[in-house]
C-alpha cells in the first residue's frame, strides 16, 4: 500500500510540473541559442562585434521593447518588428575596448513583452580580456 501511495504521489508531482510548464509557454517566449559570447583576448582599442540569435518559441508575437548596454562602450541593435511564433530574430552587439584593460564582462539587458515575469528580461553577455600594448598606458 505504501509503494502504491508513493507511486501516485510521484506521478502527481510530475503531472503538476508538466502542467505548469505548459502554462508558462503561453504567449510570447524568447529563446536564445547562446546568451554568452567569449571574445578571448583582444588589444586595447579593438572593437568586438557579435550577433546573438533567438527564436520565439511561444504562442503569440514577441517584441523586444528595449535593449540597454551596461556602459556606453557596449551598443546593441535588435529586431524592432514583432517576431511571430516559430520565427527568428537577432541582437547585434558592438563593444569598443578603447580605454579598457584587463577582464571585461559587458552585458546587454533586453526587456520583452513576454507574459512570464521570469522570461520578460534577458541578459546577454560579452566576456574577454583587453590587453594593453606597450605605449598605450
């Protein structure tokens, strides 16, 4: 009897978990292949450019409402039109390393029209090291 109760409890928990996932995917949902780009080692003054690709895996049109870099050296450009369910879009980011040195961790924060609060904001990251050439100090 105990084993049977445990089995019913376990099945019930799995069913509840999957039911919650289905509710979360209603409306627009943004999904990125990668949210981190490691640019390795560059020289001070170099510019890094990277495009992050995403898909709307939700059930309604997705819209990026805003994109903000963590500083003036990190500038995003993004798909401004609505992205239909199943369609793809992109966020292009440019990092200017002038005046920077050492490890860098720059972010772009996106705000979307996703109905799920946990997926409404997305953070993309550029990471790497900026080396100072002799005479650049």
